[in-house]
């Protein structure tokens, strides 16, 4: 469990912050009454109370003092402050004057889709980053989302499933061929690590100028090996950079893999959004939920005037998400630094985490993690879906 730190606060009988001279240990609160009060605190995304969700851990009550850990469903949760305020509000009427609150995280996962097998049982959430057409920056978004989830405190891997155009090795700055490692029953490939992430791509096995000329069955076999023959280890999230469109690779994933959901990447103009409609239709047919949409190249900020120029229009992906009834995860601006650092094998988030673009990726990743937590809770109620908790 990841611990994010301890929050302390003290209150007097009127609910106002109390100094040392105002402290009182005369509260008659018990563990039972505290737990009952905490049932009024809801997870802001799942909309169920934190007691029922099993998020309250290590509760200790002594007089007017309470200590507890709230185990979040993802370390990327953007709503810790709201949960803290709600816990404080719930406990104040009990006469609690001092609370020590720690945040931890135990990522929950779900596996959905029409596939009948689970090639990656040690991975809790498999997230497909897809697009209806090429040229929308899907691979860049996938690489930076993986880095962002890692920065939030999760264990993350990145799989390049774009067999015909593998670009993840360039974006992540890694070229070495994976090494074989001995495991029980044989050997597996140990993925290279780049920017703290295990990374796998067909590009590691190809010469720079070598084209992949394969039909469907060969594609399926290659994808299966990139998943089942790789020593991924225990992961909270495996981010998969899918090829554009709705071809053999997408069909193979739906048949061979249980996935948590897909993120659709689009640019704002109508011609790009028309292809997104087809991509969503394909995922609907194979029963892989859309957990969000991202608008890439949403605007350009001029160096000289700081004005946001909407080169490809703006807001189209948000309108499409609203029409689909799926979450809109956020906008990513068009900045030259994304291209410059990507060409050097450094995702912009790894280089400039505090920049507006870096913060945009972190916010999108946090919203994505929240949507995956919601999907996990929904899957918990659905028969036939696999829930992964450890």
C-alpha cells in the first residue's frame, strides 16, 4: 500500500480550529460510532460511502483522538482534499478534537470485453489508447499518460501494439532488445525500462528500415507473444498504444484479451471526429467500454502573444464525448516541446512536469484513473466480469 502522508487537524467544541490549550479528550466516541459517522462520507467518483467500499483501514479511537487510513482506489485520485474535508465534517459532531488521517492506495481493476481468456492475470487494468485515424498524436498521448500514472504513484507498463508503425521505442528513447529471463516452466522476455516504465514493442526486434508485412494470423501471434511471453510483473495499469483504425489488431485484442477500457484520442476538426465515431462503434461491438476521450492539439499558444490559437477548431472531442455519453478527460495543447522532446526519446511530462502541458497530462491521467475505479466498481456488480484486487 502506498502512503501519501498524514494529515492532522484539531477542532474545539464549536468546530473551530483549536490550540493546545483548547484540546479535550472527553469525547465518548467509539470505533462503532466513528465507523457509523464515516458511512456519511462518499467516494466522490464512485458515489458510495468509504466504509462500504472498504476504504477505512487501521482505525483507532482514544478519547477525542482518532487515527485512520483511507485507502483510495487509485494513487492518482484528484479528490483527496474533498475526502479529507468530508471526514472532518463527519467526525466533528462526535466531539473528536484530533484526527490523524493517512492516505494509501490499493488499485482495483476490472477486465471486460468479449474475449474468453486473460493473458495478463498480473495486470489489474489494461487501457487501450486508440484513435479512429492516424496523425492525431495517439502514441504521444499514450506514452505521456503512462508516465503520468507512474508519477501519480501507480505501477505502470507501456505496450506498443502498433505493429505496422511502432513509435514507442523512439518516444521513450529505448532501443535495446529485451533479454530472456528464466521463469518457472521456461523463459520470458524482460522488457526494457524507460523513464521508470517497463516497455515492450515489436520495434525492438526490427531493423530501423524494416517493414512489417504480415497478415492477420501472424499479427495475432505476434501480439500474443508481446503479452503472454513478457515478464510484466505486477502492474496497476498497462497502457497499450493501439494502431489507428478498426483492423486486425483491434479484433485480436478483443478476442484474446480482457481489457478495462479504451481511451479515444482525437483532434478537434470534424474529419477526425468522424473516424472516432467508427472507432467507438467497434469497441461497443466487442464489449470494451470507452472510459474517456482526449482532445489532442486542442490549441496553440503563441510565444509572442500568449494567445491560444485554435488551429484545428476546439471543443470537438468534448462535444463528441457528450454525444456518446462518455467522460471527457481533457485537452492537450499543441506545443513544439512535445515534438522536440519526443524526438529525443523523452516524453514531455518526464522533462517538463510543471509546465502547462505536463500538468494537462497529469490531470488527464488522474481523471482516467478515476474512471477506471468507477469501471471497477461497476464490474463488481456485473456477472461474468473479472475483478482484480491483488
